[in-house]
C-alpha cells in the first residue's frame, strides 16, 4: 500500500485479529437473529434476503451456515404456501423451486417441496376448471 511506498512499516496491533474475529462473529449473529425475527413474524421475503445476505457476507461456522440455510429454506417454503393461498400460482411455484434449490435435488427435504408443487398444480387445475364451468354457465343462460 501507500505506507510501503514511503518506506513506513505498519505493525498490526496485538490482539487486533482476535477483536476483528469477535466483531465479525457478533455481526453474523445479529444478521442471523434479524433473519430469525423476520421469519418468526411471517415476513418471509425479508427473512430470505437476510439469510442469503448472511450466507454471502460472513464466513459462518458450520452451525450458523446450517441455521441460515434452514431459515432460508423454511422461509421460501412459507412464502410458497402464502402465495398459493393468495392464488398466485406462478409465484408459489417459483418459490417452491427456490426452496428445493437450497439443499439440492438429492436432499430428502425436496419431498416437502414436492407436496407444495403438487398443491400448486391442483389449485391451478381447480381454478381453470372453475373458470371453464363459469364460462359454460354464462353461455347457457344468455
């Protein structure tokens, strides 16, 4: 850097690596705690963003990494279910696919996602059937 260019040797203060590690760990924990709160409050979009940010920004310990992955997965699945309940089938399907991608296709967790995807297909079919019946009824009574 610039210090080396002018011949100055800067020494890292004793214990700074430990302090930096402590600050980093606290920031990671705060980030995960905020994600957990958002998830518990049903703010699944905020939770997913926070879990993903923690995974991308911090060098998490294995337990923290698993917590973030599980949180993102559960929040995406909750979002898929909420979108399904609201009749937003495309969004529900996309969120279910994202949830499946968290652990990968070989994971047994994919079975939970498959249930939601099947519910989306059934709801979509039901909505199409209902629309067709309504259209037939409308034509019959005119």
